[in-house]
């Protein structure tokens, strides 16, 4: 990738990440507040599936624009990466909220910070590399 395209890709990554995170949090909030799931860890795991799907589609078509590769191969790689990230995210909320009794919003923000830094590198070099 040329040096001038890198900042644009990072900007698109940030936009895509904000959208996916908003979707993820909205579903988490819905699961806890409307559906009544008592475990923030479980509610988050379910919400992560929706957020991850949003992130994959945005990464493929908007951020990295690498659509010539097999969507199934990319989806498998992306799923492996994000399954790992979702488990880490869920464990963070399990400990933060369920065990320590702290706000699920704070735990969500902490876990998301870790996820952002790891997901860009994983997507760029493992999932959508050309």
C-alpha cells in the first residue's frame, strides 16, 4: 500500500470500528435491559456476533476494499480472529461486571480498547492482505 493511502485506510477503519462498536453496544444494552439477560458476559457474547458481522462487511467492502479474494476464506480468517477477540471481550466483562460488580459500560469500553488495537493488525496482515 502506498504511503498516501495508509491514512485513508486508517480513517475508514476508525469509522467502521465506531459503527460496529455502536451496533455491538446497542445489542448488548438491548440484551441486558430489554431481554433481561442477567449475565453481562453472555449478553456480550451474543452482541459480539452482531458487531463482528457488521465489522466484517465494513472491513471487506469499505476499509480494505479487498473483494477479489474469496469471501469464504476471508470470513473464515476473520471469524477466527474475532472469535478470539470476542472471548477476550467476554472474559473482560465477566470479570469486570459479574465478578467485580463494576459497570458493564466501563468494562465494555476497556475491552473494546484492547480489541481495536489487535483487530486492525490482524485484519490488515491476516485477513485482508493482498
